[in-house]
């Protein structure tokens, strides 16, 4: 009962939306649109689950005074502060909530991603060795694309940017399409397995 | 320039430098910024969902328009919270199954239409030898076909199929290489943006202090 009913719910919800695609009937589409809104509401409430989990895990670390417990207080303070500021004073431009986003959250996230400029290069240098023809193709293409995207590429060889455009528009495009089609077919088959109840890992538990 | 803007920009600069300090090694400044960004981000997205999800999709329809049926997904959503309890976690399966059903039901036709049929349609290009574009079109078609053959494991990669799969690997490697190169360049753009921000802060402070 605890496993079978969710499978039936999943199948009916999925089948309903697939049928909506093939039945262009206004009332049917209207119902589908409304139910789709329901899914957004469900996922919004599920986010509370994520926040609750952050609070639970970090509170335990603080309670047991484990390693870096002081930083966990900071983490929870940031979380609570943003919630209080958002609900209490709004999120429009000019509010403290917006200021914190613009001057704390955005710079920190952008800097974290920019750090990858160093680590992606050093990781590639350490892990990547050109031992095979395939590895050479990958490495040489990566280097060519990097050089071709900066002015020095054109300085070295005038038609360099055009050559990079060709790489992007012909072999890269073909590879991207093959991956996209392959991934989509894989996603569809996994989706069908979920609908008919062959794939049940999303339910978790025993 | 008002004092508030200078203070906020200085905060942004301090936090940027805290994150950059990780380039030296893991240190208290980096840990401070790391934990702050996690907490602030979690709070930020919770509030964004509250204002863009809960208020317009649940609170206003129920309290202002009397559309009580929006309470049903609210109850379903609250059922996900049962995951916190080992004893009652099975209740959350109903809500997750409902969401999974909708997500899969929407995704299957969409994936088929957008990522399979449209991509195949875009690959059906005119092949000719009157100009170079016709040859590139042939290369794109062959590249997609060979790439797909590489992903097809129901047949052994031997003989003609093996040769095509090998060509497929080469095409895929070029694609991965180009993707890697673009990712590195994207990160370098972000790095340049952060360095520009530091330089802008310096200009702003010198102008505020000494007027130039």
C-alpha cells in the first residue's frame, strides 16, 4: 500500500500530462495547466525540507561542538537573517535583502566560480595526459578554442577566429547534437521506467 | 557618492578577497565567506520561493479569490516534510510520486519534440558539392550519425559499425574539447569581472577620499 499507491499516483499524473500533449482540447489543457501549477506549489514546499535539513545538520554540529562549529553559527545566522529581512521588509530594489544579495551573495558566488579558472586548468594539467589519439583530439581542440577566443589567436594567424567558428559550427555542433539526442532518448526511457514503476529509487526508504 | 554605497562596496570587496584567499590555502577568512554564502543563499532562495511561489500561487488564490482547491497541493507539499520523521517518512512518497509523475509526463513529449525531432530535423541538411557548405553539411550529418552509433550498445562495435563508432568517438572528443575550452574561457571572463570590480572599488575610494 505504501509503495503501490505512489506508483499509481505517479502513473496517472504522468499519463495525464502525456495525453494532454496529444489531445488539443481547451478544457483538458486548462486542467493540465492548473495541475502543473500544483507541481510548482509542491516543489516550493519541498524546498522547506531542504532548509530544514540545513538547520538540522548544522544545529547538531553546534550542539556537539564539532569541528568548525563556530562557522555553522554564522551559516545559520545568514539563513535566518535573510528570511527575517525578506519577510519583514520585502525583497524589492533598495531593501536590505536586495543589498545583501547584490553586495554579499553575488560577489561571493561569482568569485567562487572564477576560482575554477585556476583549478580547472591545474586539474586538467595534473589529470590529463595525451596518451591516445582521442585524448590528443580533446586536448588540441580545447587549446585551439581557448587561443581562438582571445585576440592573441588572430595575432598569431589571421584566419584563426574563422577556423574556431568552423570547429564550433561543424564538428562541435555534430557532437552536441549526438549527445543531445542520445541524452534525450535516455531521459525518455528512464521517464517511462519511472511511470510504469520499474524505477522506484525516487521513493527512497526500504 | 554616499557613505552607504562605499561601505557596501567595501563589504563586497572584503568578501571577494576572502574567497580569493583560498588560492593560498584553506584559511579562516575563506571558511567565513564559504559558510556565509551557503547560509545567505539558502535564505535567499527560500524567500524568493515564498514571494514567487507561495504568495501568488497559494495565499492570494485562497484568501482573495476563494480558490480553495489550491489547498490540495499545499497539503501535498506539506506531506514532503514527513521525511523528517523515520516513522512517517512514507507519507512523503505520495507528494514526491505526484511531482515525479507530472515532471515525467511533461518531460517525455517535450524531450521528444525539442531534443530528438527538432535536432534530427535540423541535421537533415542539403548535401551538395557546388560549394564548401554542402561538404560541411555532409560532415555534420555523418558526425551526428556516427556519434549516435557510438551510443548504440545493442549491437557490437565491430566491422562497419565499429568504424562508425570510432569516428563517433573522434567527433565527440572534439565536442568535449571545445566544451572544455569554452568553460575555461567562461571562468576566465568571471575572473576578469571580479578583478574589474576590485579596480572599480579602488577608483571609487580614491575619488571619495582625495577627489580624483
